[in-house]
């Protein structure tokens, strides 16, 4: 079942890249006591994700943070090395927390997986964005099909 507004983000261990290599981090560490905007996408280095989705959040970082957001996070079903390299290639710096859900554990626990095995891409994440306060979802925008209309930074900024 897909996570809904009012639901708590499941406590799952995922990872992020640090200067010392991949580091495990739990969703409780990210979300507890914080206002978080998390957007997810099917894959690092893919066309829409690299040309529009991630760059929009980099560009609007300051405006989003000015609305009281503690953390902006990008989640993808990729490993921490890929997410770290993609963040570097996109000049994310410390503006966006790049989260690797390599086994799709969080994605599946939230019911937001996208099965692309028929195209040899495996299980990925649907494209979406959410806002959570202290681990509880207050806004959830899931794209229909391959669309990119409701999970972009400008739309989320308007919800804050």
C-alpha cells in the first residue's frame, strides 16, 4: 500500500556518500525532529532526472530552506557511489542530501516502487516529492506515469 499524507516514514536504513565512503543512515536520523523535503526519481544520470528534477532543487535550495525546511533529500534506487558521483556532477555540494536506496527497501516499504524489469532497469522508484514534519508526511505528490509536473521544486516550494 502506498504511503499517504498523515503516515509516518518507515524507519529504514539507507546510505549516503561521505568523504570517508558510504555511510548508513536511517530515515529516523533524517526525519525525526526535522522538516524534510524528499524527492525521489527513477535513476541517477537519467535524462529528466539530470536535466530538470535534481537541478531544480539545487536552484531553489535557498528559497526552500527559507520556508523552514531543515533538509532537502534526493532518493534513488542506486548505490551510494553512484549517488555521490551524480551529486558531484550536478554541483549539489551540501545543498541536497543524496540518498541511496540500493535495494529499494525504503521505496518498497513506502509502496512507491516502479517495476522496470521488462526494460532491464530492475525495480526503481516512482518519481515523487514529499514534505514531512517530524517523520510524518504532510504533502505527497506522485507523478502519473512518466510525467514531471507535480514533484518539481517549484511545485513543492508553492506548498510550503
